[in-house]
C-alpha cells in the first residue's frame, strides 16, 4: 500500500545525517531535535503551538485529559473512523456518542450532530478522514452555539487546508480547540516508528497539554495534575525534521496519483471514485472508492491473486464492535456507515507511484468488475 523504502532512498543522506547526529549527541529523550521539529511544524501549519507526543492515540487522550473532561461526559464522533478515536473516549470513562457520516466525503454528517447533543455533551471529535477536512464551518458553528470543545483528529490529513465560507483558510488540525495527529510510518508525514503531536492556538491550553503529556508536571517533580508519559523520541524527531520539507511534494505526488485513478476508474458504473470536498484540499492519505453491484471482498481477493494489495478501511462499523456495544445503537442509526463498510476499497496510493503502476492496478480492477 506504501513504498517507504523507495521514499527513504531519495532522502537517505538527510535522514541518515539526522539519525547520526542524535546518536553522536546521545540526547535520546528530549533532545534539541524535538523542540526544533515542534517549531518547524508550528510554522508549516501556521498554528501557535505544537506539542509532540508518542503517538496519535496518546494525542487524542492527552487532549481530552487537558480539557478536564469528566467520566460521564459525552463526546460526539463519527461512526466511520479508526478505533483510536472512540477508544480513548471510552478509556477515560467518557461516553462516545456516534454519528453517521456523509455519503460523499465519509466525514461526520453535520446535519445529524445537533440531534445528539445533550446537557452532558462536552466535545465534538471530527475526523478528517482519508485526507480531507470535515465540514468545519458547520462543526465550529454548532460547537460555539452549544459551547463545546472541538478536537480535530488529523491523523490522516496533516497538510490538508480548509477554506471557510468567508474564504479564509486554515490547516487541518488548527481550526478547533485542539488538533491531534500521528506520525505512524504509513501516515502522510510518517516517522520510522511511533510518533504524534497536538496543535492549538490557545496559550494556556498549550501549557496544560505539555504538562499532561509529561506526568502532569510543568516544573520537575511538581505534579499539578494527573498526566501520562508520552514523548516523541529524539530519533523520530530527527527523521521528521528531514521529511517535513518534503511534505507538500508528497501530497502533490499522492494528488497526482489520485487524479490518474480518477481518470481511469471514473466512468465505470460499478465504481464510485472518492468525492472531493470543494472546501478542502485532499492529501489522499487513502484513495478509497466504493464498489457497487459486485462483491467487494471477491474483488479484493482477485486483486491479491494478481499481486495487487488493497485494504478495507474500515470493515466493521464502530457501533457493531463488541468493545463499544451499546444497546441503544442499531444499524438503522448509521445507514451510510453500514453501507460504506460493505462497499469501500482503498487502493495503493503513496509518494512513489508512477503512471504505469496506476494503470496496471486500474486495468486489473476494471477487468475484475466488468
Ligand atoms: C492512525 C490514526 C490514529 C492513531 O494514531 P497512532 O499513532 O497509530 O496511535 C488515530 N486516528 C486516526 C483517524 C488514525 O488514522
């Protein structure tokens, strides 16, 4: 699905030099590269604060801890997302309240959010799924009307830019109260292990986030709140410093690959190519299409037999997962999510694809569905 080896070969000297510098200095924890990466990502995103942490799941947890959400508080999230989003909500004793997604963008359906708000609702967690932003105009309006926090899960959309109704633009993860992201190797900005970060424009909250990520201390051995131990390794920071200058070129390469897929696959009646939110750039973390009138899993297996990888993100809706069992939920509450879980298929998309590869994949797929 990705080709991290070829990507590395092209920036080998920068990455290797960065890694060697960390080893030479032996500042493996909280080395200067961590601060430097935070500063550079802050500038790239045009946000006031970036706080690095150990992974994208921790970032979500740290966000909710710093906002002092209390057991029983309700947090609204899309039913069609990676498990991490719902997991940390439940882990903190908060109640995940799932909302169906939009059939076109696969992001949270903003028309359905208000019906789920109760006096206990404290936050909305939109997920900028597969590389493009959720409808942030509507989400921020609802949040301010009901005084809710907005935590943007930006693990799949770092570098995506949203254009508001008034034509102003902001980066994904920098529009709400807090943004969270992941540097898992296959993410658009991936390190060579685990990594994550939080973004905010709020000075006080930035201090609190940093404190929570560091055992609840701002001053060593003075613990003012319960925190966690969640750090970005210095080695990972050095790798990210080498990769960040390439992030826009990586997004452009993914975008170009998506355009070619669109051209080749866009006219087939059984294939629905991914829709693009006109208000957001798409950084194509995934190229996720829908198959109709054919059995998705049979097609996937036949592709695999030809040596073509594909993935189903996500095969089971969150409300059907045993871990999130809630007798109040039925499939009828999430018709779009249920349908997507049956019909979506993500094709290989990454920074190292050439037209020939995309043609090979597309031709095989077209043959299999016709
Ligand atoms: C990858 C991902 C996460 C979690 O990131 P990790 O770094 O693997 O913990 C959270 N949310 C979404 C939407 C993701 O895709």
